[in-house]
């Protein structure tokens, strides 16, 4: 049996545009995809922080350095320029792989510039309110761009 785990996350990207008449997907600056390790055309979940909508789509690489985040096609109805979204990629892993899995989280500023990247591991926490069965996210690597 496989388990679906968080693999990578672009946290609180600012939507720069929505294009209803473009073929569906989400366009994301290639540098942001690279920072998270998300591949072009990879299936992702997009969560809109402003209105709570969630959708599954795939990524289209945008021009590097332009910090574009554009919801395309029908997804454009679920976000407006200025909304904050979280782009999440998952992986199917075995239970033993899950114990050694380390998701990557990329944080950005209001202009979609990377401010911090984190690699997480699941560790045993002392505060059981943090997650089920006393598990919590433990930072194992933290970097900020130079």
C-alpha cells in the first residue's frame, strides 16, 4: 500500500493574472518551480487562501525571473490577480519511504521572490496538539537566498 505525502509546496504565491481563454493549467515562473522541485506539467493542487477554493491541475513553466503566477482556463474563475495561492505537489511512497521523506517548502514575498526554503522531516514532538499522535514538522534545513 502506498501513502500520499506532501512532496513540495510553494507557499502563498501571489496570483499575477488569470486568463480564462487560455488552455487550462497554472503558469508558474520556472525559477519558482525549480526552487520547489516541481516539474513542468506535473500535477499539483492549488489552494486559494482568499476564497478557499481548491483545484487540481498541472504546471506550465513561465518565463524565469518574471514571477508570473497565472491561473488559466476554467481555473481562472477560482482566483483573481492579487489572491494568494498555495501550490502543492504530492508523491506516492511506501510506508518505509514515508518515514524518510523530506518535503520541500518555498516561501515567497508579496512579489513572488523566494524568501526562504525549508526541508522538513516528520519527527516526534512533545506537544500532541501540533499533529496527530504527537507528530510535528521539524525543520531539518533552512536557507534564504543570498
